[in-house]
């Protein structure tokens, strides 16, 4: 939710890192955002679960990647 809400607001994600302790939004807002970005019309709970698991996996890998870190500078901005 933290990434998707910032992406929707067109905020810079290059210097953002997920913080599990921080609670943002409501359950209703989170579900609405997941439905918007899932890419399926009327997805099942299994499809939403698969989408969130895949997204979490990819974003955690991205945060750990040397190519996606803020130290890389403007060479890979937005990568």
C-alpha cells in the first residue's frame, strides 16, 4: 500500500523504503488501491493475494538491489 499510494500520487519512489511499523490508510483505502492496480476486473481473493505476494517479493528485491538504491544517482533514476 505504501508504494502504490505514493506511485498514484506521482511521488518520487527512488528514496522511499517500506516501513512495516508505519500504518497508512484504512483497510477500505488499501483494498480500493489493490483493486485498482491488480489489473483484473473483479478479481478473486486468490488473485488479490497472488498480486500482493508477487508485488511484495518484487519490491523487497528492488529495495535490496544495488541498481535501484539512491546511491546509484541519476544514472538509473526511476529504474
